[in-house]
C-alpha cells in the first residue's frame, strides 16, 4: 500500500514539476509514507550532505529535492506550487514572499537561538553567510597582476582588452534573482560598480543564470574570470580542482555577503518535516567552525561586525529594488552598461 501511495504521489508531483524550469531533481526514498518536498537553489552536489544527515535522523521521511533558479523558485511559491520548504540564495525574493504572506510561521529552540539579523518574524531563517567573489582562470591570467579592488580590476580590463574579449562572465540580472540582488546592493554601496559594468560591457561579456555554470567555464578556460559568484560554490570547485586551474579573489574594497534562507511556504503540507530540517540547518549555521560541510556557517565572515559583513540584511530595505519602477530603471541602466553591442 505504501508503494502504491508513493507511486501516485510521484505521478502527481512529476506533473507539477513539468511546469517548472528545473535544473536538477532527485528523490531520496525513506522507509515511510511521508514525503518532504523541497525546492531549492542549492546545487545537489553541494546540498546532498545536508539531506543525507537529515535523513539519517528522519529515516522514515522521503525527500523530493528540486533545484531551480532563484527567480523560478520565487514564481513557483507565489503561484502556489506544492512544496514544503523553499531554500534560496536570493534573500530579497525570499523576504518578499514572507512579507507578502506566502510563508508559514515556525518557532523552535534552534530558530530562536539565531541572531536577530539571521531571522525575521519566525517566517524566514538564514543558515549560511556567503560572500561574492571573483573566480579566475590561472591559465588565462598568466603574466597578469591580480587585482584586489574593483578599480584595479577596471584598470586591468582596460589595459588588456584583447585578453578579456568575450571571456568575462557575470550574471544576467534580468533572469537571475541572486545576480540582481548582488548587482543592486553593490550599486547602492560603491560607485565602482557602474564603472566596472561599463568596462565589462565593451568586452562582449558572457551572461549567466547561475554561479556553477560560470565557475565551470572558468575551470575549462572558456572564461578568464567570473564576477560576483558565490564563494561557497567557488571553494567547493577549488577543492575538486587538482590541476590548479581556478583561483578565488575576494575584493578588498567591498564584499557583498548574502544570507541563504529558508521559508515554509503557505501551502506546505509536511510542515513537521520542514521545521525539523530548518532546525538542523539553523544549528549548523551557528557552528563555531566550518567543518566538513560545503556551505559556510553564519559567523564565518564576521557577521557581527557591520563593516566586515557588508550591507545585505534581512529587513524591508531588501524590497526597495523589487518595486517595479525601481527594477525597470535599474535594468535599463544595467542594459546600457553591459549590452553595448
């Protein structure tokens, strides 16, 4: 009987998934009939250890894990897609979902132990703090100095345009929720963002939806550098890169740091399982040392120090650039800078 019910569930859920632009999907069978449906922006190879650890403590719970872009996740939850837990790196979109009534409340000892800046109204919970970094190809950078600030990067790109023509990667912020968050927060915090964007725009930049794709293209030599990718993904790739093809640079003038967050969607059915996974992630987020987990804890970047942590905080200010007029104005300026051909 359990297998028959599970087969029916999978059939119905597969129909629903067909409406999404899915990047990856995997079903982790448990020993019972309960199924936790997770929609996430975290790549499977990065998040699988967390799912394995959770399932070891909840063996009766099956997990259906779907990977999508941050913008696709936002649309899915807003349109009422049947998921029990939503994990996203685009904290502004997650915050808007929570603020607009698309999240259920969850409160536990683990979540109340989170710092105030890592949760909001028992609706949205941060469990990692991840900086944006520059990833470069060591082969393509042979003979060049390594920039440490945005102004140094601007100067380098201007001095060697032939080396970087068609080989600079960054987000297409029209489609990437995380890319849009990084871009708007950086533009608000440093004038160097638009100078750098204009210089990139003269070099036929390659535009991407996701950090992983950019990092792969740097590793394969198709890109000389990728700008503003997730440092956690870059570190994971660097650990697998025995050939020394990839190097990570953190800009010393300013660093964006995003909080990866979790919400329980308003339409969630398996709320107990969703809450239990949030609690596990919240506890891991507060660990003192990174350990063997792929994603960094909340305190690794010095989040208690505002200067070190960067400007991105959970709160209503995140929604400023989600206003349709503000978004349209920003995208127009971005397109003028990045699409000069």
